[in-house]
C-alpha cells in the first residue's frame, strides 16, 4: 500500500512499511523513512509507484485551467476528491486526485484553504482584485527590469529625473524606482550614488555632497519666505570714521573699528558690531527664520545665509554709509594701554572703508608697523590698534598662565579656499599676522566685556566656557555653552559670550538683544530683556544651536576635503610633500588635506615626508597613498602644531574667537572647525 500525504506543508508519496495504530512507517522514493499520522494521509493507493504518482500528479496540475476549475467549484466549501469527481467527470484516479490537490493548494488567490484537503473558492470580487494586483506586479516587474537595464547602460530613466535626490537620501523603499536602483547597484557591484552619478541623475560629486546635506538640513530648500526688512529705531550718528577688516569674499560684515584721539591725549577705540537686533524682535518673522537656521552655513565658493540677503544688506557694515550698530567704546591710557572706561551704546556708525586682507596683508606687517613704512588706508588707526592688541594678548596669556595653561601657539598655518567656475585656489597663510591679531584681540575683548555687562546686570546670556567642571582633564577642557558667566580658560578671560557676529550666528543675535537691554536699562534690564533668568527657551536655543553648528561645521570640513581632492586633480599632484601629525596621520604641506597611512613606520611628529598619491575619490573623499621617502626626520613642529581653521572660509583667520582658540589637530578633516578646535584639550596642553 502507498500513501499520498502532507508533511510540514509539503505533499509527498511513499510506500507503507508498517502500521501501528494511527501511525504509518513510510519509505519515500529517496529511501528516507518517515512516520506519518493517519490524519495527514490524503490518499491511499496501490498503483502507480509513489515516485510515478508524484510525476503524473504534477503533469495533471499543470494542465488544469484555474478559471474553469474556479467556476466548477461553486461557492460552497468542498473536499478535493468531491471536486475531482465533478471536474474529471468520473471518480478521479490517484494521480488525478493528487494533481487536483496540488493545483488547488498552489492557487491561494483562487481557493482559500479551510482544512486538510478542503478548500473554498474565493468570492468573485476578491478574485478580480487579487488578479489585478498580480497583473500590476507583473507589469511593475517588467518596468523595473527595464529601469535596471537603462541604469546599467548609464542612462537615467525619465521617471527618475524629478526624484533622483530623494531616491538616494529619502527614498520610498517600496517604489519600483528605488528597487531598480538597488538592483542595478547590486548587479554592478557598486553603490546607488555611483549608479546615479554615472546615469546623470546627479550632475557631479560636488552636487552629491550638497544634495545629501540639503536633504537632511534644508529639505524644503534654501530659499526664504517673503519677508519685509524690519527698520531700526531713530539713532544718533556717531562722530567717528569706522573701517572693517575682512577677507575679500566677505559680505556679512559684522564688525568695524574706529580710533579717536581725545583732548587729554587719551584714545577712545570703538568696536562697532552690526545691529540687526535693533529691528528684529523675539518671535517675529525674521526671528523665526534665523532661529530655524541658527547659523550661516559656509563652504568653499558658496554659503547658505542665516538671514535673507535683503536683511543682511540692510545691516551689514558696508562702506560709504552710516549703519545701525552696537558700539563698545574703550577709553585707553596710551602710556600703558590700560582700559580706563568702557561704554556701550546703539547708534549709527559711518563706515569709511571696508579693508580687505587680500590687499593689506603684504603691507601691514610687524616690521612695517615698527618702522612706520608703507602707505595704506587708516594707517595711523591700525598702528594704535596694533599697540593695544599686543597688550590685550599679553594680558590673556598671563591669565592663561594663572589658570595653569601654556601660552597659545602663534605659528600655525591657515588655508583660504577660493572657488570660481569650479576651479579652486587654496592660499596658504600664516596665522598671527598683525591684522589677524588686531581683529582677534578686539573681538575677544568685546565678547568678554559684554559678557561681563550681562552678568553685572543680572541678565542671562549665551556664554562659552572652558575650564574646571569635574571629570578628567579632557572633560574639564571641553568648551561648554552656558546661560551664565564662567571662565574660558583657553582664551584667558573670565567670561566669554559670542556677541560679535549677529548676522551669521543666532547665539550672537540673542546676546545682542540682551546687551541692548543692559545698555538701555542698566540694573532694570532683567525686567525688560527678551530672555529672563532661567528662561527654558534659552536652554532650548543653546541645545539646538550646538547641534546645528556642529553639523554645519562637519559639512564645511567635508566640502573643504572635497575641494582639496579637486585641487589634486587640477594640479595632477601625484607626488606631494606632507608632514606627520601623529602616528599614521599626515597633512599635506601645500593644502590642508589630512590623510591616514595605515602601516606607516613610526616617525616623530613634524617629520616631513614625500608621498605618492595613487588614487583619490571625490565621492567617498578617500585618498590612497604610499610613503616614498622621509625628507627630514628632524623637522620642527611649527607647521603642524595646530591644524585648525574657522567655521567659514569667508572670515578666514580674522574671526576673533577662532584665531585665539584655534589649536587642536583637525582629526582627519581637511580643515579644523571653530567648534571642535575651541573645545580641544590638546590645544590647551600645547
């Protein structure tokens, strides 16, 4: 006797060897033996042989027309043998019954299973819907296969064009376009990004990096809503001729300076900061835009501003006009450059000139300042500021020493990026030049002085602090953002509140509101300041700014790395000089490209080497290199002491806190950022 039975969801046939009660010992065609319970037996037969039955049953199943079978079945539940008699017109033979069962079981769209060997035909409407779905999937599979073929051939399917970026970074994983892109990438053994680049869905690696960042942080685009430019209140014009010092590409000019000689021989220095806070109010439309972005995003050759161009144009300290400004005046005794008094007030400041580093750096040197040589605008004023800046720096270094820290490194090298028509220029320049130092020291003085003003008035602000806060050395020296005054040991000041860049950093705009309240209301400022003590919203701003600023800095570093690789291509630079930063980390001499060389021999920090660059990739931003020779194993560390740069190329090395705080290694990035540099324990230890 033979049995046709179900086991673990499969139909099998075998010869009975023995029976014990409700169980059979069965031998399959393969020779395997199994125990079958009587409830699992569907047919008992003597002929044909089990193997032949299975073969014949499959043939019968393939010949059965499902649509006809569904019509024959009716709407009542049935057993397969019952249906077999009606379908075949006679009592089905074993292989026919088995074939019918295989067909019923293999068509769940047509027949619902109700028990072992029992089924019920699907309702007509359900069947039509299911069949339509199957047909749709078949058509989609054909379309998907066509998409895959086109992508593999380097052609972009038309339906991909409007969603190319979305497919890479915010895809609907159920869409046939996404499935086709994944399938093509798998078959080509590459990544979806490279498939899209090859097919023209993304124009270039540069656009790929931009698109990824924008999808995450600007999913609605970088445009601004319609916004009227708020106007400041009536202001008195200051009797000064101020000037700014910036890179040639700067458009958001936040700071300017003036020098006035008083009748008693003393000097009054004015530090003038653009004052959008006079017109923008907490909670208004312009504030909502600024708070959403939190900072201008900088990258070589481009930027995404925090505020609309029209608003920036209205408040930037542009040459040849009187601009709303928040001014900090310091009266100095030129005998020893002591600060005798300070005063803060809002006013209109005439801007006589926008000086540019690119024009003056070669003229304004320590030597020319010492001997009075050279001719350039505001020469006498710059000489005064240079004298005071040196005194300010000396005072900060003494304060650092009092905190137990070593002096700052002043021999670092900076790199400025300039991009025009997709061609990059990377200009190498040393930090600590006189104009750098002037701007740096005066900005630190302003941020520290205004931080003290807010503290003295009992008004909260957004401070940056570095120093003892529990934990190990590294934890203590991390820069923290607080809403109360605390020392910044790395800078050598008792308090430090970012206040000098309100056109491009939201923290500075918030602090400007608070400083204005202090300047205009004195001890009653806590009653009228936009943010009151322990305002939960202020803590929320600090948290959001920290996260956004770090993300923007990472993006800028990535784009600077991209342009470094593009520079290698432009220069066909396959053999380059590099210096050892530490262990396997090196930085190229001519550009701020930091690379890792696994397995490199141990060399002292500062050793100069020659590398062969084998290949580099603008998509992954990777570089493959090998060590060719050690040029100078006794090199000094002046060039590599600090590998850090400011958050934006536009302000280069003139941003105050950047210039003074820069010090840590960039940790593999093309350039450091103000954010990670400022908080590095390494920079302090040096």
